[in-house]
């Protein structure tokens, strides 16, 4: 496994991040795995050298954090041997202060996450979305206090407009507060709108990209087809995938399949290799529900695409409506 710094920070992470969202309450999603079902997959990732794991407080209403904490405690001899990331923003209760990025909710949320994860600190604490109702100064000051208290080591953000991230970074610098070191954004061969503003901004700010949905909810792995058929349980019940992608995106999928066939590789490896080679990308966040998912992700780190192959993969792209958070 290759390790690299998260952006310009000193934090070293594996070039593959294992997303833990799929491990939780099956009553919420038919494709979720129980803790017992997830353990062999997480164990295999650890055996490959993966040391970077991403979750969020709202996944399965906290159950995913509990599973993540127990699995990592069993699979690593020391807490310092892995990098643990979680997120805050979405509702964790019915009250008006049980959501968002106010000081009140952030302080409550981190204590809840630490308790569920069974740890004293989180390596990377991220905004799951940005809270437009809370002053940016309040959010940044609360996060800075968590860093100074030792509950959080680094700060990151997720899907948001580039102008808002720029404002947040400038405000943090102006006030002497901790800046963000990473962006967890929606970025893959089917959705490249981030290349217009977000990627250049992150490069300028020294922020590492850890893209979510690197395989476009399985579409770039060949689990969804033009005729509407789906090969997996998730593919047949994932409403977000239907909202994010359309039939025109199958032109890109066809290019991936063609390059993969020439290489004798699975389409997933080609898609992940393309993304891992993009500027500022530190580690795609891969959600694995089968052993071969993590094996493909790790194998992709050793795949180098030629300029001609990259051109073939990128040529069919069609613009999408930009996500705003």
C-alpha cells in the first residue's frame, strides 16, 4: 500500500479510504451489512495496508460509528495505527439544535461520536454539509476549540460551493483559526463539475480530495445497464443514483468498459485509477460490501493509465447540474 499526505498537512493516509456507511442497520437499507458480515471485508482492507476509514454520525443513526469503533479496535493493536474520519451536520434527534453546525450542536455531536466510536479523539472531523443558518465565524471557532481541546486532530469539509469554502478558509486565516485540510466531494468520471472551481481552489489551498462515490454508485463498475437492469441489491434501490446520473452517462461507461477490456482489468479498477491520478486527489472513499470491492480498490492504486486511455475515458463526458450541498 502506498501512503501519502492528506493535502499539505502532515497526516499520512493510505491511497484508499474505506467508507463505512454500508455497515449498519439493514432495516434502513437492504444492502447494509451487519457487523459480523462487515468484519471480513474490513479485515482484508487492513491486511492490504488500508489505514484510513470514513464514517458519519448520521449513518444508521449512530450505529455505523459504533460498528466502526468496535471493528477498528479489534483489528489494530494501537489507536495511533489508523486514521479515523467522521462527519457532523445532519439531524441526530428531533430537537431544533440536534442538527447543523452551531456551536451547541458541534460540541454535543463530537462527544456523541467519540462515545460511539470508543475513542478519545477523531483524526479528521468534517462538515457533512455546510450550515447556511449559522455564522461562519461561529462554526470555525467551535471547530478550532475542538482541535485545541485534543478531541480533533484535523478538520475537513464535504460537498459545498467553492465560493463558500474560499470564504471559510479566508475567515479562518484572518482570525487565526484552524483551517480545513481536506474536501470530501462528489467526483468521478461521470461527475467532473468539481474540476471547474473546486479542484483548483483545493490545489491553491493545499487541501486533499477524498471523493465520495468514486464509482458513481456502482455505475462505473458495470452494475447498472442501459436497458435499466441492475446487477445488485443496491443498484435496484438507490434513488440517489437515479437522481445523480442519466442515460447519457452510459457513453462514459462504455469507454471505461472498452479500456478495461483492452487492459484485461475490471472496469472498477480503470475508473478508480483515473480518479486517483487526478490533481489533488489523495484517496477515493470506497464503499465495499464484498471482498472483491476492496481488492479492486487496492489493485487500482498500481494501475497507471496512458494519455491515450485517459483521453478516451474523458471524451464522452457531458456537463451535469452542479451540486450545491
